[in-house]
């Protein structure tokens, strides 16, 4: 998983030896998506993490507005080889209502 910005609750020293190794295509897609997000003016300063599993891009983190969330998914989907997008990016300042 490529994380251009560490999240406060991430444990950088956790043992990850039990997780499977990603294949080369997933790593290529992950790098290209992260590069596109860091170049675009709308998404470059947002806290978005990118991971890829079986050509499915998983976006997570926090953004300042809905436009940045939508654009992140569009930029990721434009990368050659992407099969699908799972956009779990949340808007900062909004809370989920508890039913």
C-alpha cells in the first residue's frame, strides 16, 4: 500500500509478514494512481491513501470536499489496467449518523 501521508492511527512498526505480496501489475497501478493524485491541484494536498488488490484500486482517507473525493476516483479510474474503484474516502468535518 502506498501512503503519501501517514495517518495518525497507523502503526508503521506492525508485523506485516502474514500478508500476501502484491503482484507487479498491482504495484504499477498503485504507483501511477498515487502519482496522478499527487500531481493534480485538487487532490495533491488531501490525505488519500492508495492500495490495489487484483487491479481494484482502494482509496481511503480524508478530503476537504466532495469534488476532491469524486476527482480522486476519476483520476484512479483513468489509469490503464484498473478494473474497478473502491472509494472509501471520507469528507473531513462530517460524521456518520448513528441509528
